[in-house]
C-alpha cells in the first residue's frame, strides 16, 4: 500500500511515471486511491478509539498540509522534419492521449492555436508551416505536464538565380558560355543540373550529361535552335528542394545559299548569259554578294563591285575563263551568317588563227607554191580549218574554197587573176565553235602583153631590111625586151 500511494501522492510533482502508465490499468489506480485515502483514517481510529476530537483534528491537518494530484500520462511528440518553400508544411502530433484531457501545441515555448481534446488515442495537430521547435503540454483533471520530446520543422528555401543570356549564332557555331546574372541561393547545400530542349522554353527539357556546375559552356557545332535552363537544388537535412532558372535561347541563324545556273562556254570577248538562280533562304534578312575568280572554283575569289542582287549579268567582252559564285547572308538579331552557292564556270573558248605565208607573184596561168604555216593555230577545243579566197582585196569578197579544210593549202595551177587568200581556224569546245582569221596572203598575177611588130619584108640578098615598127608591150611590171631570130621557121 505504501508503494501504491507513493505513485499517487506527491507534494513535489503531479506527473505519473511513464512506467506506471504502461503497467497498471485505471481500476488498479482507483483501488490504490481508495486505500490511500481511507487507510490513514482506519489506523488512527484503531489507535485512538472513539476520540472524535482527535480524528477531526487529523482530517483538518491532512487537508491543510497535503494536496491530492492525479498525474497526467506523458506521451511522445511526433512529426516534424524539413519541407521545401511553398510546401504544405510538416505534421506534428502525439503518439497517444487521454480522453477528457486537452493538449496545447507550442512553438518555441509559445502556445499556437487552440488546445485540442484527448481521444484516448494518437492526436494530430495537422501540418505546421512555421520553422522552429514544437512541444506539447497536456492537461488532465487540471493537472498539466509537458509531453516527452519535441520536434523541429525546417524550411528549405531555394531560389534558382538568373542565367544569361539569349544568343544568336550561325549554324555550327560555338555559343558564348552562359553567365550568372544572379546567383542561386538555398538553405542547404546547393547543386546544379543544366537542361536543354529543342522544342521551346516550356517543354521537352532533358538533363545535359555532366553539366552540373553553376555555369555551362555549350560545345561548338550547335546546328539547331536550343533552349537552356538550370535546376538549382538545395539539400537540407537530407531533403532536396529544387528551383528552375529562367530559360535562355540560343537561336541558330540558319541559311541556305540557294543555287545559281549554269556553266557556259563563250568565245573570246563574248557576252555570257545572265545567271539564273534559286533564292537563298534564312531566318534573317537576306543579302547577296557575287564573287569571281580566274583561278578555279576553290581559290582566288574576290567580290565583284556592285554585284549585290540575287542574279548577275557578266559584262560582255570576257576574255578569260572565269569562275563565279554567290555569297548569301542572313542577318538576324544583328548577327550575319553566310552561305556560299555552287560555282558556275564561264569557259572562254580562246582561239588564235596562226599565220600563213607568204605573198607570191606568178605569171598568168602559173601554179603558186603551196602555202606554208608560219605559226600554228591554237584553241581551247578541237581545231578545224576553212580556206577562203577573194579577187577583190584582203578585206572584202571572201568566199570558202570548196574542200580546202586542211591546215595548209596548195592552189591549183592555171591561176590567171591576182587572188587573195586567208584561213579560218575554228575551235569547238562544249559544242561552241569559235573562229579566228589568219593573215591575208596575196598571189599576184604578173600579166604581160607582147605588143606587135610589123611587118614582113622581102629583100635582095645582102640588102638591109627596114627597121621593125611595133606596138609597145604592156605588163604588170617593168617591161624589158629581147629580140630573137630563127633561120628555120616561126
């Protein structure tokens, strides 16, 4: 009975031990309480008999010196933890309660909210959002006790910071490394993960392998407009909380050069056809610059002054094979990106006529010597020949000599008229014939008329014939004479 009462009465504490809570039931407590209250009276009555005056004094003394306290059972505070900013908080509760009791939640020793009634089972104070230390005070039958333990709630606050900045680059270019306009912050340890998307700034993002630093430098060779963002993670008490930065766009200024048409072959000094083209396309404003080279389709190109349209007409009198291309430029957000078209070749079919030799003078009806080649004809293509003649002069009246298509020419005998000759050399390249005319060679006919002498005479032997009279000879050249005689006949 003494041990039983020592658990019930106390002038120092109103708390029932936690062991007693789990080892006795309420009936046992009620029995002990009854015995403790009546036993002293029974014992006093046994020793003092019917001395009511002394018994009354005993009751008064007990009432004045002792206070009966019923202990409140101590339960464990549960819940607490760490949550991310913007979350719904963390739960706080008790693992048990006494029916008829009330329980007050405290934050850092200060009551919050109204107390809740005990149910005889576990209690929940709901989710709490304020950071700090939570305790619970239970009150049963007017006796209060602080529940066992406490729980803490921490808020893991993280801001993503700001990354910079939007860029425009040419296809295949190397974006500048992203910078940090505003640093990320967090209640815990910060870590990072960069993500990219080729859709837009809202969808399609995936982690970039290995990109876990505060900054990120996109590798060179980017060919598609891509969107980037950085996930900042603050880890506090083992709880990770994330925040997503702004989105940065790397815009690819794509451009296709279009095409120009087409290869041509012209004669030396000719006028090429106007180049036709397929327009360039690009995200920005398109401009053009034509270039030419006399080397090849790879090197030696230089801008053609003033040639800035989609098409180009090469001026006439082109004398050398020339290579052309068009540079198309797309300018977007102040960034120019260029692409080069195919190369078009204007081939000049150059031909030189060569030299034939040389002037001749023959007698009427004579046979000129065959013409020789002083300098051979040359050409970019296959060389063919056509001889021509004129009886007018070296400028006019020429006509082809039938069948005279060799490099040399031998005039048939019997020429009776001064005649002029030249050779047309033709170079045929890519189906384009180009011709050049040689020098002119003159075959001069030295015409001569003998004139007449007169007349026949008959004389006596040993006599002196009369002097011959004559009509003067004529000729193309200087006239000279030689008389001849025969004793035979004419």
